[in-house]
């Protein structure tokens, strides 16, 4: 497995969860790192991404609630999710995309369930 994700779980609405994803330095150092999610019956969508510079981008639906960050020393990307809503329920996938090549890697997915 190129990307190893952890975190997730079950939380009540309004609660918080954190995700982390680690990979090798050879992948991490040249990749934009992102988190995607896929809810049942829906397409996979980008939640947040962070460039090598640390500049983040967010889906409108999570702005102000989620924070993505990367630790270049640990080759790890994090997603802190606050004020969770039931509609955030999905399988969350970590992604590493090299902007200078076609290299694209996915983590195994981790379930996030938010109860009402």
C-alpha cells in the first residue's frame, strides 16, 4: 500500500474527527496531497487538497469546518474535521498526485459516519 490512512470512525453531529495519511518521502515530496470522499450512491468528490507549498483548497461544503495540513518531516497529511454533519458521512480516501507527471496514488479508504 503506497498510502496508509488512519482515523475516522463514528461521531455525533457537531463533533470532530481527524484523519491522517502517510506515504513514502519519494511520493510525498513531489505530490499535492488530498482527501476525497465517496458517499453511497454518489461520485467520489474532492474534499480538500494541499500543495507542496502548504497552500490548501477546500470544497465549498467543508470550508470553515475542515482543515487540511501536511507535515513534510513526517510525510503525512492530516484532515481535521470539525462541526461534522450527517452529510459528511462517507468513505474518505487519501490521494497523492504528482503535478508534473501522471503519478497518482490512493489510500485504502476510511469510513467516517456522522449520526444525527
